[in-house]
C-alpha cells in the first residue's frame, strides 16, 4: 500500500509530541520547552483527525478522571488517542487530498480504522464478484447493507457467508429484489427501500452489470446491456433521491472501457440503444459505461447544492468475476489473465474508497481509478454530450414509465430540448 502520509516530511522533529484535545483537535507539545502549537512543527500544516474513534475502540474514564482508550478485542488501555494514527492535513480546498492508496491496495486496507456503525448502504449486484466483496468489506466495519439483486436465493447465501466470514450482525444485512432488466422492478424496489430498511441512505453503490451478451431485448423492449448497465441504474438513482441527505454518496461503477465508446448515430436517431444490425456486445458495453460516467457527472451538478456527492469509477481490468459468464471465449480470456489482474479485494478497493473515505467529503463529479481520481475520456468530459445522453435517457424512461418522480428533470432537460428543436 502506497502511503504518502508516512513520508519523512510528516515525521515530528526530536522532542515534539503529537496530542489531541477531548473534542478531537490536534496539537503539538515540545517536551523540552513546553511550547504548545496547533500546526505541525515541520510542515506548518494543521492536522485533523476523524470525529469517531477507529473501529474496535471505545473511550472510558478511570477513577482519577483520566480519559482512557480501550481496544475492545484485546482489552488493552492507553491514554494516547488512537485517532492520532489517522491524522491528516487540514484541507484548504475540497479537492486537496493526497493519494494514500493505489492499484495494489485492498478494500480492507482502505477501511483500516474506519467505523461504519450506523451507516446505511444500498448495493446492486452484491451477491457475487466485486459487489459481494464491497458489501463484505463494509459489513466487516459495521455498515448496514441492503443487497439489491435479482436472485434472492444466492443473495441470502451471500449474506450468510458474510456473517460467517466477518461476524457481522445478520440483522444489519437485508435483501431486496431488483431486476434491472425491468423498469417496473426498479420502481417497485425503490419504493420498498424505505419501508424495508431506513429513512435515509448514506451510500448508493450502483455496481451491477452485464457483459458480452448476444443481442437481447428486455421486457421494456430495450437492448439488455444498455438497460441493465445504464438506464435502470439512472432511473434507480433518481427514484432513491428522496432517501439521500447531505453527505450521502452515490457511486456509479463504470469502466475504463468507456474510453472506447462510439456514439455514431445515437443522437440523430434519438435513442441510446444499438439496433440489432449495428450491435456488437463489446461496443454496447463500452457505450453503457460511458453513459455511467456522464450520468454521474450530470447528477453531481444537479445534487451539489443538496450536499449529495456523485462520482464514477473503474474497479479494475478483466477482474475474474461472473461478468464474463455469457460466452465461453470471454470466460477463457478472463481466466488466462487472472494471474495478472486484481484480486476481488483489490477490485473493491476503489469503490470502498469513493464510498467512505473522509478525504472525499464534498468531492463530487469526478472519475476514479486505482483509488485516486483521473481524467475521464474526451467524450465523457463533453457537457453537451452529457446533457443529451441524460435527456434522451429521461425520454426513454418517460415513454415506458411516465414522468412520476422524474417530472422536474423532464421539465428541465427534455422539454427544453424539444423547444430548441421546434
């Protein structure tokens, strides 16, 4: 794990000690002169620490009134605030964050010391692969999770496996049916979330996806890769908006494949679906992943004023999951490169990082890869393309589901476009 915070510039000079106040402010004491200051004596930066104790720690007061920190598993006690191990430079700007993890980091490393107790996450495609590893990692740190999947039997088994592997409380892990090949199922799922799980969501992780399918139409008469990977997830995000609050994070799991998208004829035909005679499974996948990135970008602008943060990411290249199960040739290719790609723990790291890391408080509208932000493709950065994709997607949803729950977006994006054309 790459950790810039451990470099020599951050080490304290001799005779200096780092301490914290009871309310969590970091200060420094020179043991020789008893000088006290709030900035780091070497870097001149002010440090901040997490508001909550690291996962597995609690605080008590002994008979003399001394504050002690207790490691719950070992029972050991110390007067040193364990949050100091996670001290970071105070940010002057929301995008001032250093790369502390990289492509070799695991989700467990990203979550080291993080307490997610009381947090609520909704994850699609969480019964297998990267989604399962993401859910397991979050559950291991106390997060309450709603598993949204099509196969309820495998989802219940996944929950049992996570409880066994992490000692998570099974009451915190619940399953809800979601078939992304059906917009009606998406709507039903979204309406059921509040009654089943919580009145708010801290994390919405739109992870599910399909790859390599032959040309297939869903019950909504839409090409399956387009609907499952993009349109249903966009519709789901819009329907879940009432459950999002200031500080909530929405993550679209995209792919570096978005860089190879081809939008030829998309806008002239006013449909984002590839026709049967144009269809190739790889290009359908590439396009759907581009739509993920631009949808995240549009929603990040829409929800910024509400304090809801929306980002997209790439988990890893050709990670060996059931994503490749649609064709034997894809299965073979993924199997052959398996020794050279990320493990599932490494593949889940970027998702977990974007969903939980305190460095990303207030960060929205970015694309991440290997646990750090990077520039998305030229097409993905084109605001006109993003607006057009969003407007056409809304129109396709409206044609099948009506405008309930999305009317404000129809008014802003679809009606404006229609008026411009007229």
